[in-house]
C-alpha cells in the first residue's frame, strides 16, 4: 500500500477529499468542522503561531487530518506540536478514518515528529471516550513516547514526552 504524508499551511490548501473526514468530525462537534478550523485560522491563530496541517493518504485517499500548531520557543528550547485550538475551542481530535490501524498511525506520527523535529506533542481538550484518543495513545507508546493524561476544560489533555 502506498502511504503519503503531506504538510499544509492553510485549510484552503487541503485536497477536496478531506471533506469526508471533516463532515464526520462535524457530527461529533461543530469545532471539528472545516469551517471552524478555517475561522480560527483566519481570525485568531494565523497572527501568532505556525500552522501545520498534516494529512495521511493511503492509495490516494485521505485517511487522516492532523490540524496542529508548531511552537518554537527559542534555539535551545523544546519544540512542541499542539492541537489547533484556542480559548474558544471546546473539543479537539485529529480527524481519522475508522479503518486506520495503530501501525499506520504510528508510522504517520513518527514522520510528523521527524519532519518537525518536535520533542513534545500536546493535544489539548481531547475526549477520551473517542476511539481516536486511545488509538493515538497506543500509537505514541508504540513509537517510544510516554503519554500523560490530565484534565483541562472538562476534557483530558494528552501530552507526550
């Protein structure tokens, strides 16, 4: 199976077939919709942080979307990828196909970490009852990360070191 990971700087640049995953996310919460992410991009986030939207394509079909922010705090500081959220957000989760396996997800996360040279992933306000939460936790452990859960705004935060 051909697997390709791509990085985008704007939701306007995403391929058309991402619509299916955004539509699925919107069924869980309005703030998993493409329109919500685009609103945050244009009004809140673009001015202060570097946007990195990663997609995973398997045989030409998008199987995952990771809307993230890359934070660099200085030459000697840790680099961090965080969830594409702000104080208006009530939920975050990467948008993934239900057929995505732990192994494929682990490969994708390994690539993202390598590409961005990131030390920490921090996905705030994820819902631990969502299957994508446990899948991400398993995949991160598989690639050697330690995970930590803590409460934030009534949801669990997922920090990896």
